[in-house]
């Protein structure tokens, strides 16, 4: 969804800095290029830009032609879902797992 901004509030860049090129390498090839906005514009429309990020957009916030922040949705959790019973038959408990070792008992009975 294109938006029109006044040129006084938007920093327009023709070339990318090394930092911006590195960030763009991490983005998906099918994803649209990140939107660049100035700090003042971002601060003035914070809610709208956060809504765009929540919908999947990436936004680069710039100050004096330097990228100072990159906003994007958080990465999906890398933790696999737990599958009950997946370790069935692979875990064994020793016969004395619930008995306190003798040296531990003796150390608890001693005077301090």
C-alpha cells in the first residue's frame, strides 16, 4: 500500500550503504525491498508503521542517511513442538534412583 510523504519528512537514498546491503542479503528474495523512513516520520506515525511490521513489512529507519534501526516481524520459533512419547523405550532409570547415597546421608547427619 503506497503512501505519499512530503520530501521534508522522508529521507530518499539512491545508493545503499554496506550495512544496508548486508541487511538486504538476509531478506527473502521474494520479499519486497524494505521501506526506508526518517526518524521524524517514524516517530510521527509510530502506530501505523508498527501495524505494517505486524503485517510482515520490513522498515529501515534512517537518520542523516544512515540506517539506525531495522524493524521486522520476529522470526518464528525455532524450537520444535514437543511430541509426547518420542523418547519411549530410550530412557532407563537405575534401580537405586530414589535412594540417597550413604555419603550424602552422613554429611547431613554431621554437626556443623
